[in-house]
C-alpha cells in the first residue's frame, strides 16, 4: 500500500484477501436492472437475518456462539450498493466523483458491494459483473447483465468468516434462486494468469509493446520479488516433503524472463515458467511440469493468486507510471477471473 494512502479512499478490490466463488445468474424477475433502492431493501432483509429477527414465524440468523463473530461486537450496519468503476471511486459507496446524484445506474457500475460492519471488524462481499467473452478490458463489461429478469454477476469475492459467508450465500441462493460454489484453479491457470500479468505490465495504454529497457523497468517496479509455492500430490501423502517455496529477487526477474524466452523455443507466452522449470530441473532434478507437482500459489508485489481460490490485489504505488501499468494489468487479471468464473478459461486447462 502507498505510504500516505487513505484507507477510506482505496478501491474495495485492493489490499484484501478474498475467497473466490462462482455465481449463477441472479433471478430478479425485473425488467430493469437492480438499483440502490432495491439493494437497500435487500440489505435490511439480510440484516434482519444476521440479528436473528423473526420472519414469517421462524427465528433465523447466524449462530454466533464460539464463532469469530462472537468476538466482533454488535452488528452496526449492513449496506449494499452499486460499485462504481475505479476511476469514479471516491470512497463513498453509491456515489460518483463529480456527480451530485448518489444513485449509480447499473450500466455505469462495476458490480455490487456489500459491507457488513461490526464494532471491531468490517466484512465485504463484491459481486462483479459479466464481461463480453474474449474482452479483456472493460469496454464491454456488463453487456449481458440485464436479460429477461436475470442479472449476471459470475464472480463473487468474499472476505468473511465461515458462518457469515454461509449466511450470505444462502441469502443469495434463496432470494435470487442462484447457485454459489467455490472457485478453484488448476496449476496451469495460476501460472498462465501470472505470465499474462507480466505481459500486460509490458505494454502501454495503446497496447503497444514497450522496448526492452522500459519492459525491464516496468517488470521490476510493478512485480518486484516473486515467490512461487509448490506442492506435491504424493500417494498416501506420507512424505515429509509437503511444499517448497521458490523466491525470485526483483533484480533477477527480468533476466530470468529473458532466458525463458530463449529456452522456450518460440513459446514466449510462458517465459518465466520456461526458465524456472529448466533451472529447477537442472539443479534439483525436479520436474515442475510433472502431473504430481502443483503450483499452490504465486505472490508478487502486485497480487497474490492461490489455486485454492484466493486472491489479493495490492494497492498500486505512488509512482504514476507504475500506478497506471499495474492498474491496467490488475483490471485485466480481474476480468480474466470473471471469465474463469463463467467457465470460459478453465474448460481446457489440465489439473
């Protein structure tokens, strides 16, 4: 996070570790998209569930005994609003920079933002809107969002303890006739997403490839040090070797990528993985591409992505060039996760 960053102004996607879930289309039964008035009503309904209010003669609510929520104090607020695009975010949910109207129409929003505030902690859920298949930017985000009474929010990001998460996903399922399931990734998706992020960092705003010097600078400044966490799917699981961490320094990263492009025999879409595989095979006699070797997680200064279905996007630094490159690359990574939640980019990937 930037040293002087005001946490209240940081876009909600940043600096939080989210668990990822896929969501089927939400059935609203409405001809018009969800608006803030409807979301306020739904937020009140969900708050009643959390506080254990009696609905239709049945007491409902989360069981707080011996749970994380029991130590968070009293429930204070539940808010559910439209999530503006990052460039329009001003730290106030439901508001747009430079606009006196506090209602954000769906066609101008990135998705939906739920915030649940207790005395000692705040929890978050973000539903991100659908994107046009194959579109990696945001020009066509939400084109399929309002068809025949359904809203399309394929990707759900949750920062919640288990009891609260279960309560919210049950609420979505019963209110909108939706199915919610955990989103997990094969190793090949994690490595491919990382390599794509590297490539995105090295193009300018017009999509043109940066020269070698600029690419090296962008790679160092945005990605920083990289850590790859390797796991092993061993028969019986009795081996003492469970995981292995591989650390790549900030200064070594551009050289490793350059060597990988040479070693890849024309497969320049995975230069880092080419070089790392060759190095580990030569020095440790370990084949990273073996079916029983799994990439558990990849972490760098820009993001952390885990095969178990967790992600964290780091807030960009103060440098404007780095800020722009990282923001563009993160936007594309997010859109790739949305496509994965739709099933588009996972279908042909090996475990």
